[in-house]
């Protein structure tokens, strides 16, 4: 039995993984809480395998056997995770780590754990959710949608966009929406804006964690410029539009003022994303089966 753990705000990520596992013959279910009494799930056993985004409070309630889904830029020593004393032990205690960015591999392998690159990729669920959302919304009426925590560099850019006359919607901590409500916001949006949290360019990366849903449905993406670290990132350089932060207003208006070319590019990228960045292509199903077969084995 596989239990996929995702906190409620990341429920979509968990459902995507459960769907992929079930389509490949695994018995899998979603869990959005880790009980304090360590009785993990309705049908769980201490030797079941868990896969999850274990962060913050969840780090202190880890199951016995787990695969860690790692979605933080570990090369950024000043990120929130560096202040969590249990974060590195969580990675070290995992059976293995599935990481969203290959640049993290050296740091993960430092703990003696195997690292597999499992990016946030295409899933047919994203298309299903989008089609459901479209049935309840009209033509896109949101110029720009941004999803992410508020830091000064982001606040200034979003304020400038609003001052230029654009309708900007923000999903952030304190005003979190998820599930069907978030799907409707995405369906109403003309442009999905991606903006780095950190100022240092060395901390920047292609952040699929935030816009896999949009890419899967041909929603135009405008991404703050990034220097690709690895060949995987390079694939995106001519498939989505990029901008420099000091020109965010001009870049957004340019995309919105050329809707046909903007949408056409997004549709071409959607097809490529579905073919080449399908999550099924990255999940190590054979290794997963081996972990299940190991049963009660201990290190």
C-alpha cells in the first residue's frame, strides 16, 4: 500500500501522484494529515510506504518508511528550510528522495540517499480540472494571475502592474485558494506570471511547482528570466516567454496586446509539455516496486 501525503494547500500535487500510481497498477491513496498518534491512514500499516511533501510541522510526524518529495532550492542556504533543524534529517531518513530540480542532487546524495529527478509535470488530471472550471466561467477577465508568497520585489512589481491599469489577482499566504477555486482563477486568466522570490540570480530556477497546471492547459506563462542550470531547464527557454523584473510592466503589456501569438505559443508549449514532461515519464516505478517488495526490511 502507498500513502501519498500532501497538505491541503497542495492537495492537487498529491492527487496527480495518486492518479499516476493508480494508472500504473499501484494501490495508492491520498492523505492530507499525519496523525500525531502515528496511526497513518485508514488502511495503513507501519510497513506501508509513504510518499510526500514533508515540510514544517509534518517533519516531526514522519512515517516509518517514506520517499521524500523535495521541492525546495537546496542550493539557496538562506531559504526557510535552512532554519528547520529537522529538515536535513528528514531527507537523510528517507528511503530515497524524488527531487523537482536536478541541481539539488549533490546535496541530497551527501546524505547517502538516492535522488531521482521527478519534476512537476503534465497530468491528464490538470486537463480534467480545467475543463470543469471552464464550464463555470466566461471569457478570461483576469489580466494577470500570480501565485506565491509576498516579498518586497514581488509586491513592487504587482503594484506597478495594477498602476498600469491591469487587473491583477494574487493567491498568497493569508489569502490561499486551492482546488476548484484555484482552477477557476486559472481558467479566468489571460496570463500566468512567474516571479522569483529571491534577488540573487544564482537562486533562480524554472519553477514548475507553481505553473504545471497552467502549462498543461495552454495558459500563457510569463516567467522572470533565468539562467538555465541543466539541459532540462534549457528546454523551456524558447517555449515560454521571459522578462526582466525592471521591465515587467512592458513585458506583460506586450503579451496581452498580442493575444493571438501569445495563445498560439502557449498551445504549442502545452503539446510539448504533455509529450515530454509528462509526470509518468519521470516517476521511477521499478524502484518504487522494489521498495514495496522490501516490505519490513530495515536499513
